[in-house]
C-alpha cells in the first residue's frame, strides 16, 4: 500500500504544480517552409525567443521549419483557418489570389535591397488590407537574396533557355519558363534537393541561399548573378488568435515583430554576398549575365510588368507610380 500511495501522491502534487503556469500560458505553432539554418528561420527563432522573453513565458511560439508541419503552399490557409496560429510564407505563392501578392516578383521592378524596401513601403498597406480581409494579421516581411539563374550549361542568351526543364516556385517563375520556351515544373524549396538529384529539373532561378540549402553544386555548374528580383516572406498571425491575447502580450508580439523585420532585412543583405561566395567556393562558375542575356531578361521583365499591371488594374498602377516617385 505504502509503495502505491507514495508515487501517486507525488504525481498529484507534481501535476498540481504544472497546472497553474500552464493555464496562464498560450502556445502557438508557426509553420515555416525553409531549413533551420536559413536566415528566415534563424530570424523566426529569434522572434519566438524575443516574444517568450518579453512575455515572461506567457506566449510560447514553436517554429516548425522545413515544411515539417505544413507544405509551403498550405501554410497561409492553415493560418487563415486557425489550424496554425501563425506562419511564414513566400507571399508570391499566392499571386493567383490577388496580384498584389506578386508585386515583389515582377522582374527588374525592384532588384536591390534599397529599392525592394521602397517597393515594400509602397505596397505594404494594400498587402496588409488584403490579408486582413482574410482574417490574417501581418506581423513582418523579410526579403530573400536577389534571384539568379542556376544551370548545367552556358546560358549566353534567353534562347539558350529553350527546352530546359525549369524549376518554378510560383506563378511568375513558371511564366518565365513559358516565355523562353522552357518546361516549367513547380517544386517548392523543401523538395528541390530531391528534384535536382533525380534530374527532374536542369535549370531554375532562386537566391544564393536556396542554392546553398539545396547543395546545388552537386548537380549544377553555372550561376548567373542576374539580380532579377527580391522576393519576400511574410510572417503573419490568425487575427482571432491575436485578439485572444491580453494587451501587454499583443504589444510584446508587435514589438518583437518590428525588431524581426529590421533584423531580417539586415541579415538577408549581409548574407546574400556570403551565399554567392559559397557557390564559388564549391567550384561553381559564378558570373554576371552577358549583355545579350541581360537584354533578353529585361525584355521578359517588361512583358511581365505589363501583364502584372493589367491584372492588378488601377490600384496596382497606383502602387507602381508611388514606388517610382520614392
Ligand atoms: N528561395 C525560395 C523562394 C525564393 C528563394 O530565394 C525558393 O527557391 O523556393
């Protein structure tokens, strides 16, 4: 009897002790789609830690990297429906819902960090409003590295891209394939290493960091540093989950989000050069695009800009206009 009572009593005391703090604690899941050491994930982890510290453990955010909880294209819907309280998403994945989500992937509209920041300033309100209408509250936006071309062969002109098996990650990158006569295959970053290993694709555009994350040098030989656009990831929260927090906790989340946005832009810019250096260090031929390739891509950029403005209508044109004046 004694043997039985003792552990039971100890167990009861233990669970009573655990119940109190647990009742006052909120736990959020934050699905994300990129690897643990990718700058976006590093920044999300720091954000989660900042929130936990600022709230004295009252709000605990668990970041789920590498598409481990939801696949990249599913994260936004998961947050919208409350299956996850928060999430991080490459916003251009959702350009089909609204052209505003694709403004940062129109080639050559903003291809440096200062211009990408201005484009974000010009488009933030419209993006925020669209998300709010979907029950999602925007927390912060962080850019990727500028996008370049990976290949296993020389690409001297856009004509050299004809017939390539082209990995796309959103509508815009698939459309580029159409325009150059390549065959688009949509593959998210989490599945890119396997697609490369099995030869499903032999060319694509992305950042130095996604190339690095995919150990791209194991299959690709060339990188053309075209700096064609700078896409962004947005981190957001289900509005009802945010509204359920008390005011001091809400303030802590917003403050940590502002810090994360600033840290994220800084980290992205600092690491962009480092990543391209890693491609070089792994024996890839890293080079600027030839004038002919550049001119060809610029022409594609013009077509895609015109397409985008047509889709986005007057509100889209107004954003482009205010961005041009910045
Ligand atoms: N990496 C992600 C999106 C943009 C980027 O640089 C990808 O390739 O899927």
